[in-house]
C-alpha cells in the first residue's frame, strides 16, 4: 500500500523526540504493509473512512489517516492527553479529510 504523509503531519512527527518518532514510523510501516487489514492494538476506526494509528508508551501519539483506493493518506497527528480523542482533534481530522474531497 502507498502511504502519503501530509507535510503538516511530517512536521509534527519531526517535532517528537527520537524514540517516539521511531514508534510512529514503525506504525506507518505497518500501515504500508497491512493497509486496511491493520487493526488493534495498532489501528482503530474512529469515523467514516477515518482511522488512527496508535503509538503507545510514555507519550501516546495518534496519527489519523484515511484510504482512497490503494492509497493511505496520513492527515493529522497529535499527542493524546486523555482516554478519549478530544472533540477538537476529531473535528480537525474530519476537516482535513473533507479538504481531500474523497
């Protein structure tokens, strides 16, 4: 599967410390390898064609992506601070998904 990472998400990933970056890139590698078949604990559906890569550890990172045919587009990333995804983060992810127009 082809995985495209939006520049804003790449900047977010680059801002993380090295061990956390490595975990995020491992998740992206799994997404590339398994595509839509990737599931928990690595990935979870959070909306209509909206999924999160789950990076666990001292800092919990969520990388949001969606699919378009054989392409996966990473559209949003954030540090998870509570048990649920904040409404604001979910709203941002959905806005970015709509901007892709698919």
